[in-house]
């Protein structure tokens, strides 16, 4: 039996910060309290002066495998996630091949069972012509259905309104959507090309992928969800206007329509394009300071339910191309929590709110079994934080396969010291345990 006793830590859990000890046996938390008595041999971790979070659950990552492993792999990015306090991830279907058949979904799970260092699960992708596969899914193993309602790779853009309505009517899964109106983007891009030719400045990205493109698409998705009764989750909100589509007056487990905000939309605004250029080119685009401030407000006032990364690495050579050729996305799993801890020090968010949105709520929203909380009987996924530690991000610290970060040179306050996964110490002061302790996520359905 593997036993760990954690003493003197400050636990952030269910809206409270309390000094308590934790007893872990094998992969589960068995006791939480003060001065826990246990007879027998155990490893003792003295967490004096440290904050302890539940392991974060990132509901939106692109780990690029299979098919795009020059950018990232499940192994490399899951290690980076552990260093960032993210112990569980839900990965997106736009890989190569795309995860739009049950056979390809099973292959991804098989691959992760051999290579992932963090707990894993994979969303299934909807298309204009795979409803039969969607209806045959095992809802107890698939976390959600991912639909692209804006431009996407391959044939994953769903632009047939009848198909979309049928999917919304037919599935009991959470429908997670990327919302940007394709025609609005095309019209704006045409105007930009007429003005700038092939040399469109990157600061035109939020002009091309503007507020209207986002709102048109997300408002249609919300209206369709209300019409059909579907369970809708809107990914990566980026505008103040969209927040009005969501409610904050009921518990999360009663909401049928929910929304998420990502770290980059909270940290950056359009003034940062001048310094960061294409390194902060994402879809949806990073927009104005007004939008940024509204997103923080929406998060703190519970219009926005989940914090995520949309971790989407590309090689640095790809990212440094001119605007037209530079792909959207960037690596974030290693630095999302440090960015949030720094925001806490700036008075933008509380520690309790970070845990609610990045740990508790993803577990509630996707019915994830026994994770997202520090509770007796739950899996021991824990993150130890030195809350006042200040440091600068350097290239040498990066665990991403792509080898770069939009946060290089950034000073953070709040450093992840250790990560425990399923009762095993997997990250300790910069070092990853060479043996994986990861498990496939399961769902209470």
C-alpha cells in the first residue's frame, strides 16, 4: 500500500481556505482533518506555507497526436500540463486523422493509455455527415461532442443548418462549440486584403475575426440550444457582447447553457499585438481592453463558468510567418495557472474562484467521476503552490515540444512546486516523474 501524509497545507476547496492535513492511500484521499493519526509507514510531505489546490481539469487542449507530432505529442504536452498543475485534460478532435469515427476515437485512447502522463479523455468531433457515429457513442466514456461553427481544418466545419439542428436534437452529450461566423470573417478578410494586399498587419486579426463574427455565431448556437433543449457549452468567449447570452442566477448543475473563458483572452488585449505579433494570434482573436475587462467581470460574476487554455501549439517557424500564413494557437498548459496566480496578486480574481472555475466546474459540467475537489474518497490529484514565489519564464524552463511560449520573459508571482496525480508525486520542483500515473477519465452518467 502506498501512503502519503500531507501536513500543514492551506487547502483551497469549495469556497474556503483551511489549514488541514490530508491522508492518501494508493490513489485516493481517505482522510482530511487536523492532526490525522495513522499508525504505519508513510511518506510525509510538510506543506507548511504552501497553498494546495485540487488538480486542474483543462476542458480544451490540442495535443496534436496523431498526425501533427512535429508540433506536440500527448506525452510531451501532458508532462507540461503536470508542471502547470493541470492533472486532467479533455483533448480536441481536429487531429490527423480527425476524431470523427469511433474507430479513430478508440485509437486515440489506446495511444494515451501508453503515453499520457496526465489523466485523459477525448472529445468526439461532429461533421456534416457523421450523425450515425455520434448516435453510437458510449456516453459514459466520451466527455462531450465538439462542433466547429467557424472555420476549421478538413471537413469539421458544420455549415448545414439541418444537420446541426438534428445533432442538437439527438445527442445527450454536452455539445461544446467553437463559435465564429464564417461569412463575416470572409467579408472582413476581403476588405483587409483590398487594403493591405499580402501584408496584413497582425493587429488586424481582431478586425477580421471581430465581435460580430463571434456574437452572430454564439447567439445562433444559444438560440438553437434553447429550441432543442440541448446541453450547450460555448468555448473560449472573447467579447463583452457575448456575455449577455449567459445566465449567472442558477447553480451550474442546473444550467443547460454554459460558457468558458481562456487564459490568453484574460491576460492579453489588442495592445499586445505590437510586442507579441503572431505569437498571440488565436481564434477567436484577442480583442480590446474593454473586452478583456468584461471577461474578468463575467468570470467573477458567474456568467462564465469554466477556465481553460485552448492549448494549441505550432512550431516557432510556423508562428513567425506573415499574418496570412501564421497559424492560430499557442502553448499554454504549463503557464495557465501561474498566470492566474499572478492575476490573483493583482486583485483580479480570488484563489477560491480559480479553483471553482478550473477544478470544480469542469468536473460538474462534464460529470467527471471523483475529481476536481479535495474530498475524502476522491482521487488524490493535488497541486502545491508557493504563492509568493516570483520568477521569470525562460526558454530553458519550457516543456512544450514546440519550444516557445507567449509568456517568455514574463514575471509571474505564484509558483507550482509539486503535483500529485492519483496519489503519486509526479512533479517536484521542476522534475517530472519518469513513470506515468495517468488514468482514463470516467463519467457519472
